[in-house]
C-alpha cells in the first residue's frame, strides 16, 4: 500500500518560483536521457576532469580486457580435449623467463601511465587555488538532512543548495566546507563533482563551478543510519542575478503573522522550537532545519516530498509515514491545530 | 609411498549410536574432520547469508518498494556482509586448507591439532554470538534486533549515542571471538607448512596450494590483529568511557576507518589467495600440464602479500586525506595489479597448448579466470582516486567486490568442491548435475553482477533501502534481482548434488583425475593417519614422477 501511496511524494518536475523579486524562471532540468545523476554527464569542472580520466582508464582497461579475453577464449576453444584424443599427455612446459619478463614489464609500463594521468587529475582537483570571488558555503550533514550556511552572505537554509552559475566570462566557483553534526555522511552530486565525506571532527572541503543553470540531484553516499536512503541532495544552479535575488530574499525576515497567528502560537508553545528556527521569532532550535524561509523551498524532508500544504500537514502529523526512522517526532496535534500550524508555515516565505 | 590402509578402530566399527558419532565429531582433533566441520558450518551460514541477500534484492526490485522496513533492510545488509566474509568465506577456506595442507605436504595432521580444534570452535562460537543478537541484543522484547551499522561499522554510528541496545556489541564480540580462531588457524597453517613437510619437499617443491595458503596465513596474523585491537577499543568506548572514536569528545572517526581497512584490504587477499590456490591446482590437472612459471607464481604471491599491506586507504579516497596520501595509495593499489596480472597470464599459459578437459571443476575455474579479469580491471578503475570519487560507495563498488568474492572466490570454491569431493567423500558426484549447477550459477551471476555496475555509474549509492523513480535505476535493479534467483537455484542444485552423491554416488577411487599431488596417493576418504608411510618426494608433482618413471619432473625443475 505504501509504495503506491508514497509515489504521491514525488514528481518534482514543475517549474518553480525562484524568488519574489525576480521574474519567474523556469529551471530547465537539462537531464541526460539516461539519468539525472549520470557520472558521464558532467556539468562542472571537477566532474569533467574526472570524466576525462575515467575515459582514459576505461580505454586502457578495455583494451587489456579485449586482449586477455581473446587469449582466454582462444585457448578454451583451441586447446580443448578432442573426441579423438590419443590419450597422450601434451608437451610438459614448465615456464619461460622471457615470457614472464614480457608480461611483467608491460603491465608495469601501463601502471606507470595510468598513475601519471591519475596523479595529474588529483592535483588539478585537490590543489586548486581558492579564487577571490568564490561563494563560500558550509554544508553540515545531519541525520537525515542537510544544513547550508553561507557565512559571507548571512543565509541559513536546508536541503536545497543554491549556487550561482559559473561561466567562462565570469567564473564563480562555490567552495563547500563539509562538516557533520552526528555521523558520517557523503556529499555526492554526480554531475557536479565526485563525492566527499562529511565526518564529525574532521572538516573537509570541495568545490564546484557549475556551467549550466538547472537543478542537480544527488544523495548522501555514506551510510548514516536508518534513513540514509532518503537524504537527498538538490543543487539549484542559478544565473548570478537570480542567485543574488535569492540571497536578498533569504536575508529578509519572513513574513509571518496575520491569519496564521494561531498557528504561530502553537509553533512557539510546542516542542517545534526545540529543534527549528524561525528568524525573528522565539523559535531558535538548531537540531532540525531552519524554517525561516520554508516556503522558498520546493521540497520538505530532505527532498523526499514536494512542499505542498497537504504534505506539510502529513509530515507534521506523522513523519514516519513519509520517512520512517526520521528524527522528527509525530507532534500529536488535533486536526484544528494541524490546520493552523500548516497555515502558519505557509506564511514563511 | 603406500596406498594400503591400515585398519583403524573408529573407521571399522559398523554401527555406532548417534551420541557416539556426535561425541567423536565434537571432540575430534583430526584435521580432516575439523576441515569438514569448517566446511559444513560455512555452508549453513552460506544459506543464511544467501537468504539475507534475497531479502535485500526483493526490497530493491523496484523504486519505493516496501517489502521490508528501512530498519530491517539495514540489518540485512550488515548481517549479509558480516556473515559472508567472517562466517562463510573465511571458514570454508580454512576448512579446505585444514583438510588439504597436511595431505599435500605429506603430513599426518596439522602441527597443533588441539589448537586446530580450539580455533574451529572459536570461529563457530563467533557465528553463534552474531546471530544470538537476534534475541539477545534488546532482549526478547526487542527480538529481531540485529546489528545495523554496516559490515565496516564506521564510527560514530557504533557509539552508544547512535547504536542503542546491544546489537553492535554482539557484532563486536562475534568478530573478536572468531578473530582468535582465525589467528589460531593461521599459526597452525604456518607451522604445518614450515615444519611438517615430508622428506624431499623443499619450499620450492611444495604445491602452489601450500605456498598460497602460507602467505594467506601470514596475512591473517597481520590483518586480524588490528581488527581485534579496534574491536577492543570500540568496547572500551562503549562501556568503559573511552573516547577513541567518540567524535563528540575529540575522538576520531577516521582512525576507525584506518584500523578497519588495514584489516579490511589484506582481508580481501586472505580470501582470494586460497581461491588462487584452488585454481593453481585444478587448472594444471585439467589442462594436463604443470603450472606455468612456478617460481614466478610464488614470487607474485609473496609480492601480493607485501603490497596488500600498503593499500588499505584506497577505501578512503573520499574521506579527505589530502592529495599526497591519495596519490600514494593510487600507486600502491595500481602496483598490486602487476603481480595479480602475472598470475592470470601464468594460468592462461598453463592452459595454452594443453588438453583441456571441461569437468565441472575446470568450468568453474575458467569462469573464474574471466570474472577475475573483469574484477581486476574494475579494481584498476577504482584505484584511480578521482574516478573513485564518483564510483566509491556506489553500486559500482558493490558490483566490483561481488565480482571478486562471488565471481572469483565462490567460483573457485565450487571448483574446489567438485575437485576434492571424491577425495573427501570417496564418492563421485554427478557431472551432469554439476554442469547444471555451473550454468545456472553462471547465468545468475552475470545477470546480477554485470548489470549491478550500471546503477552505480548512474549515481546509485549503496546501502539505500529504497530509491527514487526517474533516476534510470529501475530496469537495472529489476534485472539484478532476477539474477539472484538463478544463483539461488544453482546453489540448491549444488547441495542436492553433494548430498545425493554422498549417499548414492559411485566409488571414486583414490585418484579419479589422474592428478599429481600427494593427497591423491592415499585412499578416498583418507584414513585418519593420512599415509601409512610418510612419502618422499623429488619434484613438485610426485605422482607424475610415479606415473612417468621414464620422464620424471625432477629432471627439469
């Protein structure tokens, strides 16, 4: 029953409202036909460098495979015992130093070539100097969601990472510092870069410079507990104008109040505020996602469900129905309270 | 060298009570019986681990399936991995080593028969401790709670904070206890090979089987010790207020990774060297030629043993080790491809110009050559650190290591079962049913593990209990799951063949394959004392010398 029902939570294909002060921009999912998370469809320099190396390694290993496989196939066919075998033992050959030398030296040379190519790409991805105009983001892995903080811009958000596009005229890479609040996680958006782990007490970093506007998908790639599977990543690559606009909107206080004040009262007098923050209100919890601009996000529960009033209501009522094992407790509210609370959350633009 | 058997009291008694038989098996210190106990024990766990794999694959047959809950799924992959590595592959390989090494080196038993029995029962106890977690971890109230931290159990997921109850403790204790058993057996194997070789058998005249197991045993001692140390540290963390891996108190999650993988990667070679050992005995006999380049094969084995101790952190390319460390582990990992490649070439050269007889055992070994070639090449891809940043922890890795553990190790193991079954049981198996097993398993293997690479390339991480539709993973996962049922059918056919042949098979005789190593010179099954007279050998193929007195090997070696 659940699998059929839970399909309702998916299908995030609709164009989205990027921010209030910009014209609505339909984000084209320029998805490769095979998969939106195909490692062979890179859209950022680290992923492209990796692809270049990958193709070289694939070519070399493919050639080795062909040669050895042909030899194996040939010997299996050619040297099988025939029906009319005379029963005599074949010539007993014990070895040959020349042959051994040949198939030692050739693999050594191949390994040296592969190593040189690999070392070059390691250096180009890991040792790149930090450019002046880079956007800095701190990504913090939580069980089972992502927190993003932009220290230079004063933005705090969750689960949906916004970064500007980086084109050749105006290269704007994004540097991501990776931290963890609890267990190990791994940040993997295959079209943008290889994965890097988020490990508590062991800060890591990575960088991306997406070349095309769009939404890039990924998910946590290091087992982190019960809901490791539903810790999805969404990276929104926007034009510089749209990105600045988004930043500006995220730094404003959210527009709450009015009709929803009953919901705000519920929010601020229940356990909600132990974990969630709404800037400018009494809620300043840090354990769960910052909800100040909740309605600017397309999804809830780390990309698992679209951000609609219906889903929000169901999520508050029983998070386990959407994400069993999620650390958010079911809030045990009456229908009336749920309606009011959902209405309040709906005002957090 | 005599093939006569001397009457042996326990072998002649016709009808004994069940209790007597049980007592005899439980108290035995005979290397052959302990070997068979290891093998039987591993087969039971193979079925359990296989059922866990089937549950995992049914859950992943389509997106958003809800065959099992995420909690159960996480326990399943943890138990599947732990069971298969520690309680199937290691014991079954120790079983064959135990059974065959004294026979091959012309000894009457292992060097330390009592240590041998102790080691087996420790390993057996470890498996029971692991599965006792099902009722012991949370008490009867929480029955069904098994370890769910993954088989490499990364910190801090194993800390008291994130792993409540006792499931992780059972996992730790199981590995700790079976680790003592593994080290005991390793010491025994080394002592037997070093001290108990029969007259004339210099190190350079040992069967390759003994050489490979010697290196394997050395690796066990080196690799299992850090694992044991890490398990003790974890217990200290969990119960005595230690902070080795407690990241919130300044401990390090990364140090656990280093401890685990400095065990974990040599462990791969602990598992695969005995597989090489099987192939190195079976391929020559069914090609009717001696192993090509024996000294080079020995050298390559020793080289693999040394290099395998310096590659562990290629499991940690995404951990953020820095460019220098990453580069070091790239070259050390790639270097191991050279001796491994040499081995493949030597097996090929052994077949070259021979007269290949495709008995079931040989079929499994030829499939092993093909699959190990592929596994080695995907291993080279994974060793290129940047490529690994994409492939690491994805289904590509899962496909890669199953290609090694199933495609190489399990295939040669099946080969070994068919090759030595006549020796161990004294009966011939059914060749037709054996070939049915081969083809079912071969098709199932390729359906499952060939297609498993693809979702990895398309961004599917491992250890997820479900996945989103629309990512291009659905079809591949469906095919992968279908393949599992072919493999399961193959294993059932295998077990039926073993049991049926044991009771109904024709007598095999002492040397059904016209083979060349010493185990074929004694009865099938061998008497408790193995050899009435300790043999004397002059070459690596003593039985060849006997069968071809005009053209003996020792003239050429």
